[in-house]
C-alpha cells in the first residue's frame, strides 16, 4: 500500500476540532478562560459555513460545549487534556491503490517535546479513537511529530523543520534520513524541505520549537505562502528574510522552483509577554473557502485576505479574531484537522 496525504486544498468530508477544557493552556480567571472558549467556538462556526465540523469534547465540558456550539456542530465525548487537534489528532491519508480507503496516521505525541507544563497523555490517544470512529485504517508511527510540523502539496513535497522533527526531546535518535523514510512511508513524501528554524516566540516555554504552519505553506503546486515581518524591530524580520531566501533556493518534488507570495504580519509586534508571532500563514483551507486568522488590525487583515484570495482563487476568505488562540500558543490551523474526501 502507498499512503498519501492530500493537499489541504483537496475536498474535505469534515474538519475535526477539540473543545477547550480547564488546565494550563486555557489559563486562569473566568474572563480569560471565556476568551478561549469563545475563540475555539468562533472558529468552529466559521468552518461550519463551508463543511461539517466534529468537535471532540471532554466530559467535563459537555454542558458548556452544547450551549456554545449549538446543534449544527457535531460533538463526540472523549477524554482530553490538550485541545490542539492539529497536533495530536490523526493525519489523514489516502491509498491511491485502494480507492475508498481512508488511513489515519497516529504520530507519537509527547506535548511538543514533553514540556514540564504540558498535560498530554489523554490527548495522545485521540488519533486512535478518531480513526476507529470514522473507520480509517490506523497507520501507527514511532516518530514523535505533530500535524502543525508538516505541510504537503499532495504531490510528494513536505515542509519540515530541523528543530521539530530532529528535536532531541522528541526524537533523540533520529537523523534526516530516518525522518524522511518515515514521512515517505506514512504520508507519501518523496522530498522533504528542511527549514532550519521557525519564528522567535515559538522557542519560548509554551512554543513548539518551530512549527512550519506558522512560517510557510504550499498553496498550490509550485506556490508558497510565506510569513513576512516588515518591522525591523521584530527579531522575525531577520529570521524570515533568511528563511525566505532559503526557500527561494529550493525546489519541490517535481523539480519546480517556487512562486512565493508574502503574507505581511499585522502592525502589532508585542504583547504583555514580548514579541508576538502573529501570522496569517496559519489559516485553514476548507471546501470553497479559507478561514483566516485576524488580529484586530483592519488594514492588515484585509491585505492578508487579498493575498489569500489570490493564492486560492475561487474561495471565499473569512477572518476570525485569533489573538486569544495565539496567546495560548497557536492559531486557526493549529486547532483544526481536515478529513479529506475519499475522492481527494
């Protein structure tokens, strides 16, 4: 069998999410916790404008989820601790030799490198439970990896980061050849493009150490969307200058050079914890649309929508305020996981 992860632009049967629950990630104080519940709910409602959404809900949040999500968001109870579905949920794959067969890659999830604050043991079991729920063949992997750490074009190319898949807290005995062999087996990647690092804030205590889904994504074969920080006061100004130059010198699995479309960060560069990693790259492509992050900067949000409309012609782009998600360590892409159609 030959598993292949389709491009996110292929048709979806649904999107999977996980509802927030009490704990370190949600934070302290009723008002602050409410911002988390509302942000996840707003993303679910926005995605549901385009395709079905299934929300995994911890039993402790049953009543709140029913009240906030309403009847048009499907809900399934499963024990949770973390609620970043992209990272611990299954990465869905297809077998082109067996039409109608859905696979679900179950990476090892250890809380982004077993950070002392992370509670992840229950969420690490979710991929298996969802695979069983949808009747997918389980594709077990010994690679510690997260869905936010990979982006594919569905034609053999995968973007990864040296500080994620080669992180000694994740895969202490791995090298590039071993990682690439596992990515070929599980998602059909024939060429890995290794970014040397990610954004600055992603290396702080609550970061992922360089997830690619906040740096760059493949919008179409041969087309990259890349984060750009225009403000030279922000450390990511220099970081992204170097990463863009690196990506411009690479080719995809078909040997094509890249057309690069820049997505400028909003004007705000700091919050109370330091330099922000606000990035419009962290969007979700859905059926006939795109759900984009917004940051309360009307001009920058509109400019990002225009670039996304250019990158994904024919799709309607909607913006969801994502500052409460980024304050907790991610964005719209990080909290969602697409299930491709068997015809993808």
